């Protein structure tokens, strides 16, 4: 077998190993009541936010960022906010938990040539563990007339330094509401 063929085969194996070790971005999940007539909904209002008081400034800021992002998504989808007798009542909840990530044994493969010589190497790394914090955002839409939940969206992901900033919150809300019905 030629050196070029061996090098090509090892490159494919290395690509597959690297692809298998990367994790996919968090995927949103949603549930919808099949009996709900979303064409009949045009307005939304808010349910009280549990656990948020005006004395806890960081939570109040996060609550405002989440509500603004949800309101922007609802407006993009054709709904208007109403304090008086809305069709839908919206609420959300957040949670976070510590997680442990395991990185299995890593294998590195190298192939090369210099002049007329051919060479290769294999490197094996030891497994490692990393702690991280995962956050979850769940958004609920309740039919106000029936007092029944008609839609729920959820997204979870690794929390980082800027995860509670307005732009990051907007991205998370947009992902969680990806499947929320659009008014025609």
C-alpha cells in the first residue's frame, strides 16, 4: 500500500474520531396541545413570575430580559400584549444544575513525510472530567379561557459568563420558541 493511501486512510479515521467527540448544540423541545385552536388566539398576558421580588436586583434584571425576549418573539409571531383578558397567559421557569462531562481517551494520529522518507505517529491522552453548570429555560402558554396549557417550549445548555446577558437570553428564548405557532 502506498504512503499516500495510508495517509489518506488515517486522515479519514482522524476526521471521524474528531467528529464523534464534538457535541451538538442544544436542541429545543416543544409540546403542543393538538386540540388547541391557535388561530383563535391573538393576545397574550403574563402570569406572575414565581420567586422574583423587587428587592432581588439580579433576578429582577434577568426576569425583565426574559420577558422582553418572549414579548419580542410573540410580536414577531403576530400576537399583541394585553393586560385585560388575554387569550394566552405566558409564564416561564428557569433552573440550573451542576453537571460532569467526561472526555474519554483521546487518540491523535499523525502522518507525514520529509524528503523521501515517510513517518507516522500515534498519541494517546488520558481521560478527564470537567464540571460545568447547565441552565434550562421552559416557557409555558396557557389558554386563559380553559385554564389549560396549550404549548410548552424548553431549551437547555451550558451556562457561560454572559449567559444572562440580554443578547444571550434573546437567543435562548428564540430557540425555545422556535416552534411556537405564527398567526396568519
